C-alpha cells in the first residue's frame, strides 16, 4: 500500500505534467539523470532511479490514455496542495487506484519485477481502474458549474444554465428516489456508440422517453455540493429533446469513398425545456468543455424540434381548409349517389312487384290501369308458352317476351296506339292488318320491359348533380380499380408502367430519407454499406434512371399514335374553328390532366409535411419543401427544370417539366407528320440527333454520374440529368413507334425478325444497365470523359428503343409470356395510379425514415423489406390521391368540354 501512496501518485502527477507539456519532452533523447532531474523539478524526487522510472511510467500512461484524459483525471493530485478541493480529488483518485492496484497483482511482485517492468507498471494498474466510477466520484465533490462556469460573455439564458447545471448535478445523485427523473433523463440522452469508424456516428437516445419526463428539484436539497436554498427552488420543469450535430472529416472513415456525403457526429440530448438551441450551443463553449471541443464547439449545430401550432401557421391552415373542401365534396358526392341508388332500387322493386301482379284485362278496361294495353281475353291461351323469342303458330309469326304468349287474329288491331305497347306480327308473308283468316302469336310488353329489364329509366343529372357526382367514391373507385382496358388499348403498357415506377421507387429507396437528411446520418452502418454499391447486382439500382426514359418513350408513342388519328380527321375538314378548338383542347387536356393533383400534392408537401411526423431524426427543415415557398410557380408553369434549379421544389418533379415541354413543342412535329409522314419523320430524327449531341457535349463538360451528384455541387444534376435537351432523344424514339403503329395497326413479324428483335433488345438493355460495374466495382477502371459522354448521350435512346421493341412485339402478337405478364389485368389499376405514385412516393419515404426512432441498417434483406413496404404504402396513398384529386377532375373535364374532343 505504501507503493500506492508514494510511487503511483508521482507517476500520475508526472503524466499530468507530460500532458501539460503536450509532448515537448521526448523520452528517447534524455538520459537517466535528465529524466530524474526533469521529474524532480516538478515533484521534488531526487533519487535518480526512482525519478527515471517515474518518468518512463508517466510517458507510458500518457501514450495509453492520452494527454487530456491524464489531465482531467489527475489534476490537483499532489497531497501537499493547499487547495482542499484538490486534496479531496486526490483522495478519490487514490482510493480507486488502490482498488485497481489490488486487482492488478502488482502487490505480489518482488523488487526485481518492479525494476524490470517500471514503464509498464502504471499501464497495468490503470487497466484495472474503474474510470467511470472515478469520474462519477470526482464530479460528486462539486458542481458541474466548476467545469462549465458561466461568464459575462456567455450567450446562455440564465434559467437554462441553472437548470442544465442542476440536471448534471442531479445525474450524479440519480440513485436517490427523489431524483429518479434524473436517471431517466440520463438514460434518454444518447451515448457515443460503438462502431464509429464503421459509420455508426449517431447516438439518438430515447426521443419519446425524454418528452415524458417531469423534473423537480426540492428546496434545501444538496446536490453538486450545494444546498438549494435560493428563491428559485423548489424548481419544476418539463424536458425537451435536442440534437447536437458536428460535421466530421471524411478521413475519419479511412480511405472509404463517401461519394460526397459528409459524415456527421450526432448526439441526442434530453434537456430542460427552458433551454433553446442557441443556449445549448453556448453551454458547449463554456469552460473545460469548450476548451476540449476547441473549434468543434463552433462547428456544432443544435436543433430542438419546436413545431408551430398549425392554427398559427397560415399556409398550413389554408392547406387544411382546401383538403377539407375536397373531403366534403367527396362525402357529398358519395351520399348523393347513394341516395340516387336507393331511390332507383325502390322504383325498380315497385315496378317489379307491379309487373308480377299484372294481368290481361277484358275489352273495354282502361289501358292506364296496368302497364299492358288491353286485349280481347277470349283469345288468350290458358297455358302460357315460353319457348322462344320468335314462334310460328297457325301460319302466323310473332314476338314474345319470354314469359307469356297470346294468339290473336292476324289482322287484329290493338285498342291503343302509342309507345306503351309494342305489337308485331305477320301471317303467310302478308300484312297482319289484312289477313284475318289466321292467328298470330304476339308479344305484348311495355317499353320499360323490353329485354326483360324491369329497371326504371334513370333520371338525368343536372349540372350541379354532375359536379357533385364527379367526386363520388361509388363512381370513381370502380373505374380506378377495374382490370379492364379501353377498346384498342395497348395492354402491355400497364405492366411496363407498373414495373417502371417500381424500379424508380427501388432507386429512391437508397436516397430519400437515407442520404437526404442534412441534419443526421440515418444509417447505422454507412461504411459497411459502401461495398454494396460496388457489387454487380447493385448496378440495377444505379440504372433506375432508365425507367424515366421508359416513361418518356411511352409518352411520345401515345402522343403520336392518338393525335395523328385526330389530325387526320381534322385534315379532311380544316375549318378555322375546328383547328382552333383542336389546339386549345390539345393543351387544355394535358394541363388539366396533370396539374390539379400535382398542385394539391405540392401544397401538402410544402405546408403540411412538417406536421406529418416527428422523431429524433426529423430534420430542421426539408430543403426541397422549404424551396416550394419561393419557387412553387416554376412547378405550376412546368419550368422548374430550367428556372431556379438551385432552389427546386419537389426535386423529383423535374420529370413532369420535361414531359410537358416535350408535349408543348410536339404539336409542330405532329403538324408536319400529318402533312407528310416522311417530312415529319425527318424532323423527329433531327430533334433526336440534337438531343444526343447535346447530352454528349454537356456530359463531356461536367463528367458526372450517379455517384457524383452529392459531390459536384449539382453540376451534373442541373446541367445534364434534368435538362430537356439531354433527355428528349428517348421521347423521339416513342414518336417513331407511334408513327409505326399509326401506319401499321397490325403487322405480321416473322420468327426470324422476332428472334433477332428480342435478342438485340435483351442484350443491349442488359449491357446498358450493368456495364457501369466496370467502373463502380472495387478497384474499377475510371471511365474517360469521352466514354462517359457516349454512354450518357446514346444510352438513353438505346434503352428507349429496347422498350419500344417490347411494346411492338407484344402489340403485334409476338410477346409470348412477356405480354401475358405485362397485360395481366391485376396490373391495370396499379398502372392507372402510377402518376400519383410518382408524385407521392418520395414524401412517403421521407416521412417514414425521418419518423423512425432507430437507425436504418443497410443490408440486402433489410432494404428489400424497406422497398416492398414503400411500394405498398405508396400505392395506398396513391389510391387516395387518385380517388380524391385525379378522378374528379377527369370527370369534370367531360363536363367542361362536353362531347367535343
């Protein structure tokens, strides 16, 4: 024990001195005497061997635990200090070292062992020491205010500071029953996790537990060596959750390429509700904590979620009112149709009951007393005949209603003319009015009974009724969920749309919410996930951008296929009024088809997203939603891919801007195609060539790819990926396909052509998607600018051509099992909802990930589950959006334009 009391403190004090000297003394360059004299100058030890061994042990300790740890743990250790606090700290440290000494087994060593292992002695004892317990016991000797004193220059609210210090002091006494809340606060605060070097740099703590705590510090309680007797006690407060984030240097992960994603160190903090974000940032700069963090304190950003009540948020309130109006219209439309169906069923039931009780009356009875015109009952057979629609009897011919036939003279004239009775008969080829020698079997039925239908004639709705009924779920849901395609539809398009939007969702599963949160790393294994991108199979995720080109190609094909028919009719009768109306409807239909649901979802995303979730990873602001408050009008005008591209609203909506721009300029091409197919095709070819050249030139300049979008400051995204002149080539491929279908609605493809077409399409498509593996794999070869330019410019129209072949083969009867899958009726409703799915799926992803209470683990199985969940939730939300915002406006369009199209 004497060794502990005399030798170990000297080692520890010397290690503290080494820390203060910050490595300026180098042991290798000093002799034994110099070491002893250096130690002696600080602690008064004159013995050379002891001084040198203390020096070696001190160096070893500093190398083991670092200078800061030695300084924190051992400051004021000298027993001879006149500072009582330092003496108490020394007592605590010595008690813990004594315990560690006994556990180390050093007490059984002989003098030779001590002499031979002097430099390892301190490290061995230190390895047995309970550091956390030591720190805990030391901090109980005084208040946290000693470590983080408040100065006049500190920018911290006084109440926040006092509450925060009291919480820290209470944590040291959290075993007490009256301070149990402090134990919960400590538990709810994030702790530095294991696996930091593998990307686990986020310690969220317990968000929900933190928000449920109510703290209370009684009067006259002693915590932090202070008796709480001031007027501010007893003190009660609620708690709030805050998130402190510090940007790390990417080198912390070694040589791993993060592709421009800056690693963040995030710690969840459970704090008194008197503190605001700026107060917490100020506390982190106080005293020893501020000196330890250094410049990191200035770089630390704190965010404390404090949502504004929706009643005080005018845009959100307006959005709620608008959505309430739509909800009210849907409810009214549904109830209106339910009322109509109820009354129609009652009328049908009444008519059916009346029909069952009806009979043929005698001559002279008024026809108005039943639904049948009165006839001479003497001619009615006692046994009804129901064997046929048309029968010959006694040389006569008649029509029956399937239930009762009567025989009348061939020349019989019924008592009443009019619409209520339908009577028809001939005999021996003569007129029934002139031949009275034979009988004819006739059918007597009311107009409402024709065809055996007893339903009453439906009443026509007025304008208001049609408007309200446009929002009815009973009308819109069956249309939306029907598996039937329209007449002349290219049925394989349904499957292509669904699989294409699913491919886009797969690609975005790795993006939205996972790497788009600017305030926190949402993954637990970011570094371990990097090798996933280097695998051959992952190139299918990288290639998801080709699904967008598929939609462009389909858009061009349908445009040419449908509009060329309309223009051909217009060409035969080109009256100015008809031409003007055609141009008006051409643009009106497209704008009306896309815009209402688009703008409503944009409104929800801009005004209400912040109220749709919460959690420890919920961002301070969703950048693209915040941008909408300034640049929403660019989306309304479909120019958001060209104007204010650095402040894009709903960043994924660039696709719609391109599509609308292609549609706007295509009317000129359609005009030339109508005049002369060859002339128009030349214009299409020139436009496609211009798109290919533009994409190649731009890509050669910016040299970007899927993996550079986060690191190049938006150069590739803004100048290549989303610009119309770099994406128009795929649309032109669709125009060519539409022209082919217009000229050749039906065609017979030989087996040889079919085999060659499928082989080329499969080979080219597979190559385009997976050739990126040569660059993205581990130790892959970086593509040259020239090769990347060719790939970017030619790849997209080639992919569109591959999909165009699939559509053509299926349409011309050479699709085989592929056509059977793509044309499956179960995919038809999902295809109808693909537009809504494209609009809402990133919002669903962000809400889910940002609202999670734990981090995302990136592994194949986990991502598959995440992807499938996104698919299901996206289409559920798409169904609601289509039902409430898309289908009603399609019905209203018919009201506006009437029968003219």
